[in-house]
């Protein structure tokens, strides 16, 4: 008994697949090319405090802020105990536009990873087509008419029958209906696709660390601008107070000149000092406004948005007595730029594997099942089916040296990524060491300026008393007032610098992104469209 056609159609492809099963099994073999290994550190430090001993306490002076090896607090800005600063920092992750751009790039890399992973699976495509066709009698068919051995074409009748002229078959226009499925699968025998997925995974890690690095910079910049804002506001207060003192001196000289106790020279010198001090105020106010706008920009806000919130003068945030800095061994795991450099090295290593796999044959399995007929009513019948199945092998034979040059390029890029990684680690170590040095040195400088402020204040008081008593020149008062203003301004600047040095230290240590950056949601959809732009 003959086997029905439908059963023959089912069994023929199966017999064709069986010889190819070993290829499918071998597709799980280890991919060619080098396997990535995390780079070993070239430098090792046991403690950040080596070379940075705790400062000795000085009599009649407050103790200095001292680094300690305690674990780093991810919310390091809370060490300043400034409510406004903490509030601003809590808004950075969600509102900073640079962070949003980095978050978008992270989502882009995740989509690219999905594209790479899709290459591991077979592809299946469906198609359907209809065409009305006519074959030229003056084309290839004309050769049959001119051949002495041509055989008259049969005429089977029907609507689409081929008329028989006795010499050449004449095809009338006919309909052609087709529908089917095409499938293909590239067997990843040498691991080319898997290496591509590995590289895309490393690229996704690189984008994630870039996002963290951008956030870390934004957090540090907000803290730095905020501290500088408070320092400028403090200098405005100092300048206004010194201007008031200069105005009192000017009034005193006018009274003494009226009484004949001094000359107009002292009055002119006093008035010049008032104007000189007053001239500093517009510059300081401009710095204040610029810093407020800089913070607004970091928070994704237009200019002058934060004026009401930040214009009120507040003290410079004090540094804590103890500064946790952790251990050097934690730096590579904490700093996003180091982690990003390591991901770049991983990606470059995987790309070498892709270049190696290009030297080997490319093996694909392709198949198609379709129905083809000239009568729409026959489209579902078994007699209208066609199918094809088989492997395809592509072997590079001559590429003009392209594959060898590509492999050499990928190896050099891997070497560059390795050097970049070690350089990033070295730069990070130096940044932490420099930040610790600057932090300690600025504190020593502040203690000397503290003494200078006290002594200049005392000198001004004595100069004013001696001038009032008529035993001293007014120039001594002018010099004392200038020196006091300069000393107080420098003391404010160094107090600001100590706090900003602490911010730089924590940026160098890579703290802040751990809790400040959850899974950042995508930014809201824009309120405009391309159609609106084209109007």
C-alpha cells in the first residue's frame, strides 16, 4: 500500500536532519579566541593613611578633621549635616540631564545586547505573494522555436493551458499564487556569535558604569557649587561689615577735619577705601547668582529657579571630625571609571574572539516550506507544496589580508584597553593621595589664617584708638582695615576650600552612586512631535 503524500512530506525532512545533528551538538563547543581574565593589580597599598599621619593637636585650636579607615558612607554629603545640601543631592539622580542621557545610553546598550542575543536563535519568516505573469515569446522561448530538435509542447487544455502551435509553446498570461515559510539558523560552531554576545554584555556593563560615573560627578559638582555658594555669601557679609567699618572711619575723619584736627587728605583716603570695598560687592553678588544658576542647571532647572531657596545666607557646611576613607583594596570595586575600563577590556577581549572565528567556516541550516499554484483553489492541496532543506557552508579562501589585519587590529585594541585600565587605576590612586594631601594642608593653612584674622582685628582696633587720640597717622587705620578684610576673606576661602577638598576626596574614592542611583526611569516623553516641528 502506498504511503500517502502527506506522510512522505513529514518524513523526508527528518531524514535530512539526522546527518546534521552532530553539527548542532558541536555548536555547544567552547568558542575560539582568548577567554577574559580580570587583570591583576600592578600596585597595592595597604592603607591610605601611610604618609598622611594624623595632625598633632595644637593648643587653643579646634582639632583637625582626621581621615580614618572606617568604611565609606555612600551618602557622604550627610557628613556635613546640612539639610539643604542633603535635599539638593537627593534630587540629582532624577533631574540631572547628563544622568538622563547616560541612562538612555544604558538602555540603548541593553537593546543592542538583545540584538546580539537574537543571533543565537533560528529565524523564521512567513511570506505570501500573488503575481500575474507573461513569458516573452521573443526571449528564451524563441530559441526553442529555432531549434531543429524542438519538440511540440503538449496542450492539456484548461484556462491556463499552454497552446500548441506545433513549433513552440506559447504561454498565455497566467496567475501565480505562493505562500510559505523560510527558516535559517547559523550554527555557532566556533563561538563567533557567543563572543559577540559577550562583547555586547561587556558594552552594557560599560554603559552602566558610565551612568554611575556621570552621577558621581554630578553629586560632587552639586556639593562643590553649594559649598562655594555659602563661601561667597559669607564673603559678602564680611565685605559689607568692613564697608560699614570704613564708613565709620570716613565719618570720623570728616568730623576731625571739620574740627581742624586733620586734613582733607585723610577724608579722601577714607572715602577711597569705602569705594574700593564697595566695588567688590557686585563681583561677589554675581558669583553668588552664577553659583545658584549652576546648581539649578545640575538639577535640570531653568535659571533663577532656585533663587528663593538658596539666596538666604547660611554658614559654610563644617567638615566632620572623622572622615571615613576605607581601604585602597576597595577602590577598584568602588570607582565607576575603573569598572568601566575593565568592561572595555572585557569587550576588547571578546572582539578578538570574534576576529579569530572569522577565519573558520560559517555553517548555516536553511529550509523552506511553500505552496505554489496557478489556481487559487489549489493552494491548500498537497500537490502544490514545495520544500527545501540543507546546510550552507561559507569558507573564506582569499580576503586580501583583511581577516589578518582585522585580527591584528583587535589585538592592539585589547592591548590599548589593558593599558588604559592600569592607567585608570594609577590615576585613581594619585587622585586619592592628592586629595588627602590637599585636605590636610588646607586645614593647616586655615589655622594660620585664624590667627591672622584675630591679630588683624586687634591691630585695627589699636590703630583706630591711636588715631582718635591723635598719636597715629590715619594711614595706619587704612592699612589695618585692608589687612583685616584680606585676612577674613582668605579665612573664608580656606574654610570653603577644606569642605570642597573633602568633596573631591569622596569623588576620588568613588562614593555616592551606590544608593543615589536606583534603576533610573526613562525621561518623560517630549511634549512636541516631529509633525509640530515641520509645521
